C-alpha cells in the first residue's frame, strides 16, 4: 500500500496544485519511482489511499498497466448534495481499515510505504527478517546523525530490535535513539483487527503505541539503504542538487548531453551569443534560452520555459512553463507556478517579483533622465 492522502503542507507551494507523491524528480513523480521499485521486487498489487487532489494521481497512474502493476485507489472524503467532492483523510491506519473492510486487500503480508520518498530498500531481505523474527509488524529504520534526530520520528528498541517506545522529533539531548522511522512498514493481517472502524487513526501516533502497549511482536529493522525523504521545500531543493550533481546512485539526468554538464530535451532553443551556462544543467523540451542569459548549475529548467535575455538562474529548480523576466535573477530557489521559494523556505508570490521588476525598470528610467536621482 502506498500512503498518498496527505496535503503535504510542509512542501507548499509545490503542493498547491499537486499532491505530494506527484512532486517531480528528474521529470518523474516521486510515486512513479516507488511503483517501479515495487514491481522490480514482484509486488504487483498496489493500493493507494488518496484524498487531496486525488484525480492527479489517478489520472497519471490509471490502473497501473503501463507500469506492469495493478493499481487500485481508496478515496478518503465525501460527496455533498451538490455533487462537490470534499477530501477528508482518515489517517494512515484508518485508511488501511477502510480498504480492508471494503474488499479484504490486507489478507496477506503487506508492505506499507509513504508516497513521498525515494528508496532503494532491499525488500526481499526486509521480508526475510520480518518472518524470521515472527513479527506482526516491522518498521524499517535508518540511523541518522545525532544532530538530525529533531527532524524525525525516533524509534526506541531493545538489543533484539523489539520496539519499546517512540519519540516524535525529540531534542538532541532528549533522544533515546538515533533510529529514524522511514515510513516503511511490513504488516501481517491480524494487525488490522486492532484498528477501529470509521475513526481517524494514524500508524505512527495511534497504532504503534497500541502495539507496544499490547506487547505484540513489533520489531524495528535497522537497514542501510538510500532513503531520500522530501519533507519540505529545502529537502526537495537539496535532492535535485544532489541528483543533478551525480551524487544519487541509479538516478541519471534525462535528455541529450550536448556539452560538458549540459543536458537538453527535444526542440530546445539556446541563443548562444553572450549566454553563459555552467553545468550541471538540464533544460527541458521546448524551452527557449535567450541571448545574454546566465545559468549556473546544479539547475533544472522544466519543459516549455522561457529564460529571457539578461536573466540569471543559479542553482535553482524551475517547474515547467516558467518565464524569467529580462534582467531578473533566480538563485538557490524553487519556482513553481506563481510562487518562488528559496532553499531556506522563504516564499514569494509572482506579484512581488513583478512589482520589484517594475520598480527597478522605473528607477532605471528616472536615472537615465536625471543621473543624480536616488542618491
């Protein structure tokens, strides 16, 4: 099961128009990488709980044929008397209970995974350890640095791996462990009996403490694998920087490499006169880079974009159909729709850029008429 019903509020504005699992990495939704990974391990039946902007996920993935899988959906929400759809998530565990009561999907050992992270987990090995220990539930964990524990849900386990307790984003001095929950779980069908019906119920905050209280066989697996969590805009920006720099194994820049550190999609137009491009840079299909522009990598420019003369794009991510106005600079930022967010989370609306650009142009005109103006 892929958990995909959340709003992704910490990744706004990327999630104003997209559900979090649809955030693109190298032009592909995060969830597509997950589906491909599951299929590689022979996991072909995949349920997805959806709610916020559910249609974006359903329209893209359909019933899974083109991915070699069978994908089904469970919508969490309701339809009012006017026919309007209202998303209403019921928690990750509540979503599982709803699916089970409807069709009995969880009658076998099930892998449950959050739809907003890139992973290369050895699923076969994780399943082997789960069964060897006789676990009813296993939570896949990964060691994090002591100064990073405040960013994660921390799992406290004994020497055999049996879970004792949890700490939600503890301060470094209060942390009893450095094992972070990765949002990947292996569950046996009996666990579903512990989840109440028609109730908002979360796996981490509700189900797991209940498992500890009832002393069921509940184990943490400490695994060494790549787990790239997109918790906020800073994480997304960092991931793209790492991927474009070649620091993430088995993830490669698409398109055609036409120069050292420069990849382009189809029908891309780059006016070379006075233009400076320092890789690694990807320029999407149908994008026009005007003369006199400057692009410094790692930078990703989505398809259909327009980089106007004299503008600069430095270590940034531009979603598709982005236009940079002449003479403007985008640096260490993510530009998505009408918003720009810096790598440290400062968000601005397009109107601010338009006002600033208009004021800059006005000041230049004034100074041309009166060189002493503004001094």
